[in-house]
C-alpha cells in the first residue's frame, strides 16, 4: 500500500506540473497567434505556421513540443478565424489540444483598432505510469495509461496600430477539473483538492521602428503568469532586413538567452530557427534548446503584413 501511495503522489506531481505550465516558445513574435487568438484577422491573407521545440537537449524526458496554427480574415469582413493543434510531451506526461477561435475587429480611432476574441476546444492529458521509475518500485503496481480530456477556452484582446501593439489573453479560462482520480483518492492522499487546470495570464506588447528602407527594428515583450509559479518575462529584439531576413535575440527572466534567425521566401514562405542557451544550473546537464518554425501565406502579403 505504501508503494502504491508513492506512485499516486508521483503521478499527481506530474499532472500538476504539466497542468500549470503551457508550452513556451522563443519565436513568440513570429507565431504570436498561439499566445493571443485576437490576432486572427489583422492580415487579409490566411497563413499557417508550425513550431517544433526540443527543450533542454541531452536531458532524459525533456519537453518536446509541436504546435500548428492557421488563422486569417474571413472574406472582407471584420471577423478573424483561426485554430491551433498542439502536442507537448514531458517525461511520462503528454498534453494534446485543439482550439478554434473567433475574433472581431473594430476601429477606436483613425489609426488605432481593437480586436476581441474567444476560442474554445479541448485538452487531453495523459500519464504513463510505466515511465515512472524509482527504487524498489513493484512492477505489479503499474497500471495502464491514465487519460483525461476536458473542455478549454481562452479570452483575448489586442489593441494595435501600424507601428505598435498591446494584447493579453487568459488560456484555460474554464478551470476544468482533471478526472484522473476520484474525490476520495484526492482526500486520502492530500493531493490537489481542486484538481483543475490553472488559468494562465499572457500579456504582450511590441513596437515596429522603420529605421530606413532596408531595416525595421522590433522590440517586444511577453509576460506569462500562472499560480503558484513566478512570473516569467520574455524580452525580445528582432531586426528585419529588406522584409526578407531577420535576426534577433531573446532574454527570459529565468536566465535563458535565445538567438533567432529567419528568412522569408518570395513573400509566401517563412522559415525560422532559434537556439536557447541555458544559464541556470541546468546548463551542466543540457546543451540548450532548439526551436524550428515553418510558415506559409495562402495569398500574397502586403508590405505591412510581410513585417509580421
């Protein structure tokens, strides 16, 4: 019985860790719709982007994340539509999700607009007890894969003009409760009495400075908050040359430093790469994190849209 209790505690720890931390991306300023669905509809053309992130390379059971997004304006209206599919694998836990979003854009002044968005979908979290290893664990105590699917929703707003933007979103708005354990298990083993997904709070802002015909400099910031972990802030700087080649850097307040490089092919195709250097104690065990991004626009982009 004692060893079964330990198993439940370990699984519960994995659930809580996965439920309270949504995937992070260094190239957030490129695939920004993933963090804020109100961005759908700003550009006239639909576009699809995918990010593949291998975090903390060299460490066993390190996070591996894949996300695919598609979004754009619905015909010639003020409506933006989009969707996201993602998978996040961390050791014995995995998170898979799908969401669809609706955004509406309206003018506040001649030069400033706002978008409000709501997205809905589901999240499925799985735990594989067979990948949990600890001393003197009895194989016969192992069970099958635990799985729980719950509804999810996100509310977001985005305030923008030609040169700047400010936005925020609240993922996991519903605080959906995971169904891995019955209430008596939660009470008996002093696990999280709520057992629900914590709401996240994302805030982003950026400014586009057109230095001259060739160069555009874009500083940006992304703030991520979820109870009970400390607030994490990403501070980025991207420099674009002739609307084709971009380079940049990103600093995360947990100490990670990212380097970015990307290229736009024929105003239709995007390819990007980023590398994160780990400066914390984890640096002794990993060579860093790699992230790849691919994108495609389904119609020619305007000069303003190429800048995104």
